[in-house]
């Protein structure tokens, strides 16, 4: 019998994901070998260019139109005192982004990155995950589809970020459901809650896991029941980017939770993704290790809003400039490696 559930469309897209372009990778390696430097001397910067070209499907990769997308949502679980800030901050921060006042605005301006914010019904909280699903299946898939539409034509690298009071709590719940272990292992201070606030977060995650027990075997069901609109939209954007051959740079703890859902569906689903940084929040370092993602930066950041992804794309631009614009030995008249 054919699966006609809303989630079936997502599963079909997962099955249709393209792989890397091996010819592009070989062409990049050939050019890299002729550049005026010792082989491998730029370390991971060389690997990043190869990754970029493999997923763009280009022997000459580009970063002409990189875009950082921030998805904003609100959460019913905040009624349990899991955040140091009130829900009103959600709308206030959207206004701040629109006025150019956020950290991510400055990072994107500094590195020449496009920036878009997506308001995912910011004034309408999702269901309180301690007593009901955050989203039903239909709403979850519709939100993923909205995230897929965020990947604009011509974008050649996508940074994924989020904003939403309470979303480190839902991220911790997602990790506990997908990766196992006690709730306390995945919970961190988020926006800066004190010890009592952390305890409330742990209690909320434990209550959510208990309430939804028996319905958490399917990663997409986990996403709908425990996630939020911004998490679902980020998962959709990551998947759409893969289908359109757009490399993705993930931000921190919450953005990686969206990626973890896709990884649970298919471990190869994140091959086109780079971890922009390792966050100081929760057990992000462990999550990245378990997903097979090596972070590019370790700056002690835990801001969210795509800030780590934006910084990492700036580094990618430097790596690409070296590969694209450095002279070859032949062009510079520099002698190559001596033969023994």
C-alpha cells in the first residue's frame, strides 16, 4: 500500500537526494596541486573548497550569492519558565533585525552576505510540548515546505540560523528523543537562565518525553511533536538546498537539531552541510561528533541567529579566494618541488 501521509512526501525527497560531483572534485584537486604553495599547506581550507565544488557541482566553485536565513518561531513551552527572557523578545528581535541592529546584520555586512529573516507565526506559540504536540503532521510538513521555499534561485551557499525564546529547550528535547540519554545531559543555560532555570528546563524536557512516549520512533514524528516552526523550517531548507545543489553552513545548537532530524532519517542527508562552529550551549560538541560534523570555528559563541554560520561563510570566502586567485607555479614562474 502506498503511504499517503503528509510525511511520505518528505521521505520521497530524502530518497531523491543527489550525491557529490566527483568530476568537480577532481578538477579542483588538479588546480590545487599547481598553486604556489607546498601541497596541503593550507590544510582544511583546501578541503573546504573541494567540498564547496562537490556540492555545487562546479569545477570552479563560487560564493557570489551566499545567503544567511534566520527562521523565527515561538514556543508554548516557555510558560514553564525555561527562558531568562519573555516571549515579547521574539517580536522585538525581529524588529531589531529589520532595523539592522542585530549581531548577524553586522556579520553579514562585514562579509558581503545576503540576509533574510522568516517570521513563522511569531505571535502564535506552538503547542506546549509537555502536554501536547508542538505541531500536527500536516502543519509540520507545511512548515518544512515553507522552509524549502527559502532557498532562493541563484543562492550558492546557505547559512542556516534561528531565533525564538525557548528553542534551546525544544532542541534539548529533540536530542534526547533522537540520540537518547537523560534530559539533563542535553539541557544548557540557553539565554542565560540560572540553576533553577536549568532545572525547570530539565523538568520540561522530561515531561515532554514522558507525554509523547510511544510516538518517538519516527524522526519526523519527533520533529512534529517536540520541535517548533523554526526547527521544521530549517529542516526543510537544509533538504531543499541538497536537492538544488546548494552547500549549507549550519549555525549552532538549535540549527543542528533540525539537521539531526534529517540525519536520523538518512545518515548521508548532511553530507552537503558544514558545521559553522561549535556552540558553548549544551552538549553541542557531542552532537556534532555523533553527526560526523567537524566544526569550522570554536569561539565560545551561543547567540544563535545565524551568527556562527555567517562567520564561517566569511572564512569560506577566504578559502575560495586562495584557490581561485592564487597564481600557479607556471603563471608565477616559481620552481616546483625538487625531485630527490
